C-alpha cells in the first residue's frame, strides 16, 4: 500500500517559504497590526496573483499571514511593546470575522508543491471576478448590506465568517423541510448545526469557479459537496461512520451528483483533505491503535446503535465478536470513488501552479492550476457492518428480533455501497467466511449463507 501522494506536503509551519516574499512585496515598515492586515488583504499575492483574502495564524508574539489560494507565506509580524499588545486585544473581536481573517491558533496549514504533477486535472480560475450587472434597487440594497457585513474584502473570500457559516448550515439542514430531523433520528448525539457550521467556516476552497483548459466550466453543486464533506469529516472523526449511499439519500444528495463530483475530481475543502484525511491515513500507515483499519468494539457499538435506530429494533449488549486489522487485499478495495468508469480517483483539492501562473484568453487573465489527488478515504464501515450482521444473525432470536431479516437488510446496505468502491460481494463474503471458519470451524455458520 502506497502513501506517496502525501510526499509533497509539509506540515512544519516554521519551514514554510520563510523569506520567500520579495522585498517589493513587503509592506511599509512601522505598520500597526490592524493596518498590516488591511494592507496584506488588499495586496496581490506574489505567488498566485490572487487578492482579497488572507489567513492569519498566531504563535506567541508572532503573527503569520498566509495566502489561502496557494498557501504561501505572505508576511510575519512580531509585536513590540504594549501598544501592539493593546491593539491585538482590541482587534480580537468580531471585526476579524467580518474581514474573513482566521485567528484560530490550532488551524493546521499546509504547503503543497506548486508545480504541475502527473495525475493533476489541469484547470483555470479567473484572476479577476466576473462582475454581474445590478438591475434592481432591491438587489443593490441587499448587496450593500451584505458588503457592510463582510467588510472591505467584499465577496469571493475563501473563508467565510462565523455568522455566515451558521446561516448556511441552518439553510442546508432545512433542505426538504426535515433534513436535520432525518439525521438526528439515526445520529442523535451529533450536533449537526455546529458540525456543518464548523465545516463551512474552516473551509479553504478555490474562491471562484474553475474552467477546464478547453474553457468548459466545472459546475460543482454546493449542496452535494457539503454532503460529501460532511460524510468525509464524520468518517475521519469516528474512524468508521455510516453507509455512504444511505447517507446521501438521508441528506437529499442525488447519487448522480455525488458520482459526478467524485468521478470528475471536483475540488473539496483543502483543510479537510490535507488535515483530517491526511491524519487518518497517517494513523493507518503507522499502524496506530486508533487506525480505522482495525475493527474494535467502539466502532462496532457505534454502528450497531445507529443501525438499531435506522432499522427500528431494540439494541442489546453485544457478546464477543471479531476484532482485528483488515487485511490489505480487502482494505485496498474499499477506497471511495465514483460509480462510473473513470481514471479519476481520490479526494482532490485546487492547487494553483507557481511556475505557469497566468493564462491570457480573450483579454481575460486566468490562474492556471490543477485538481490534485491528496487523499483517500476508505469505506471502513463495511467490515464493521459484516461484524454486526453476523452478531444479529447469531443473537437476534435470543433478543426478541428477527435476526435473519435484519441481517439481510444490513447486507443490502453493504451491497449498495459496493458501487462506490472496487470491492465486490464475492470477495468480501469469502474474506468473512474465512474469519468465521477460524472462529467457529465451519463457514456454514457465516451470515453470508443467508
């Protein structure tokens, strides 16, 4: 199993392009911290030529500014004396959020190799925003109001303020009139509004729509992307989470839209892909006890209780069951991908190229970059679901439920998800029957014989 796709990622803040900003791009000396923020936000990034947004990270007395488009170091500021300290205290209010400047200390920042790599889906992003004609006074008033809320940076920022994230999360959870209710029914312990709001607020994405080299627009659906990112985030958080296609149904995400997003390599949140997914993959590579590749009682109990709510049966205290690491021959086939045949796999994010930045087309400037595979997500719930199907098959009758019927329903949920990975039911059944043979001496005891 190879994890070479991560070799170009540097997680060490202290080593990130220190001193790489040319002198002509440096702000004037003697600026206060608040003035510096405005200057950097208004200045063009020397690496990707994008303006209008900046990410701020604090390390003691040092404030570090990064460009969220290419993740390059923009400037470092060290506070001197009491006046800067006072300014920092007064500036650490909601005005930071209104300027779309992140002040989170624990945000992981990443450097990605900015040159074209094999496997990239090459595409372009317009350097200057496309201006839309304002045709009504009502629309003009609305834009003015929203601009006052988002501050001098205006629209098109890559990181949205907290109030906007909460509002968008609430809007998404009201899809269909009952989306949140549908989620809470199976997962009552998850704070869905907080979860989705955090996902939105901490997102780094390409801030304008992308086009292929041929000029075709890449029209990703926002609700689809958010549904997929919610699934990825919760899978990383819980090691194994829930059935993928059933989650799409529950969130009113059409499978065709999800398939297009995955099969065509549409971009996802950079922080999510290079943070949560990377950490998950590292735990697998290092063989840590919390690796999602290792089935344990915590994963089994989580999925068992969720299934009891979904299939409407009363859960019971589970007995001894299979625990251990999933063999590579099974695990490697469980990587999430689109349903249709495609040479595009993996979770991708937008990477602007440093060595071929600007493309002129019809007098319009475009930033050239690529959608790069930077992570994999395995459907780790599938092996756990086999464990639960077997337990229900073996113990259901003793606990007042139709074990055969519920076990069949669990196997059907597994079948639906096999369209989203390379695994097939025959190979998985053979793997599970081998485990049952080792535990009970005969494959005929396996739930797969139903």
